[in-house]
C-alpha cells in the first residue's frame, strides 16, 4: 500500500475548502486536488501514504475529512465492468478472505446496486463480504458519471460506514436529534465510559446527551435552566440542575469522570467553559465537546477553541462527524 497512489476522501458539502487547506498544511508540497462531487474528492497521484493521511486525521491535524480510501479503479456508470473484470482488479489489492463492502452515492442514495456488484465480483474469487466489522474495506462511490473503487484498511478509513455517513435508528425513545452526535462520537473514537461513572452534561435541555450517557451507565448531572424531557424525570440517577453553568460550578462539590458540552455558543467561549469544568473533573477524566462552526472561518475558529482547551486538556481527537453539521467534535482528557 505504498508508493504513488490517488486517495479519495469525503467531507461535508460545504467544508471542501477547509479540508484542502488542512491537507496542504499537514503535508507541505505540491498537490493536485480534484473535486469529484458534493462530498468526495481525490488527492491525485500523491506520495502521501493513506496511513499518514489517516494519522493526521486521527490526531486532529485534519478535522474536515470524514472517510479515506486508496483509489484502485474507476468505471463509467454507463459501462460498468463484468464481475470477472472487477474481481481481477480487486484481488490484486486485497490480501484477505473476508472484507467489508461499502457503497454510497455522492448526494442522495445508498448505492445498494453498486455494493451488490462488488460483493458478487469478490464472491466469484471466494472472498466473503460483510457490511462492516472487517479489517479491510472495499469502497464504491458513484460520483458524477463514474463508479470509483477504493481499498483500504479499516484502521486507516476513519469510519466503518460508507463515506463516513453513519446511520442511526430514529426510535420513539429519542429525546432529540443531538443524541446522534454523541452516539457517533462514542462509536467512531471507540470511547469507553467508566462503569458507574459520574457525568456532567452542560447545556443539557431537553436531555438527549443525558439519555445517551445514562445508556452508558453514567449517573448524570444535567445542567440547564430549561426543562428535561418528561421521560427522563423519573430516573433517580439523573439530577437536573435548573441553573446556569457558572452558578452550578460555584456550588458544586461533586468530582466527575466525564463532562460533555453541546452548547450553542462561540468556539472560544465554549472552550473556556470547559476550562471552568476542568476543576470539577477527575484527572484523566473524559471531555466531549462540540465547537460550533459559526462565522466566516470555522477552521480557524475551531483551532482557537482547541488552543484554549489545551490549557487544561490533552486533545485526543478533533473531527467534523457526519451528524455534526457545522461543528467539530473534540475528545480530550483532563491533564
């Protein structure tokens, strides 16, 4: 998987310029970018290894890229290969007997027919396919008038979902849409919340993140002058503090294992609130915060917020996830 290769990467439709800027800054030198659709682009004929690329994303040096794969082939949508032709191309790239196959359409659509084409082709060579959970991922993306094929290690793909588009069930038990953001962060970064831990949810109303924290075994202090969803009120391990964060901090005597913040405010102000929260967090405690992307330059705004966070936290990850919209999710541990 070394040498000069093109890398396909996905992003939110309005974040392409930020992704390109981050890649150029992370890897100085001449690069050729080709935007192939609303949410997919190519870093063409690059010596930057996909593993290096993935590491820069995982460390938060590149925040606006959601999914990566090494491009191995491209076909016109009106002249797709036979199973035999596609299989011959793929087996040269795959050293595994079982792979995940993920297909998606740039724009609306799931890409199910393209997934079947890839899976059937691999099946002719005795390679079994799953939707996820395999060490190697074969990606197919229909962008423009082409079907692009990529192969990558899951460890370097950033997400186990097609194009980084995580799909979560919309059950009646949902309190708010914001739940998806916290669920995606926990799954994407493999976060393990401490068993029986104490969690602080800043700006909790109506309680979506509180509900997810409870699902992960946390006793939750939900701080917000607004009300919580009635379905949460009977839970004795949810403590609704109907006040502002500042007043709560002034009176609080609890030491927390986890603090989360999905408040709608400027990136730097939100980061500074997390500095106040640090005094109430155990050393090594987990922090999850979304930095909102308002203003004309969300990249620099997020970087300023992260610089503030680093006064009290080791920042582990920073990425614009599928459910973030114009936000960056930060994962950090208190120093």
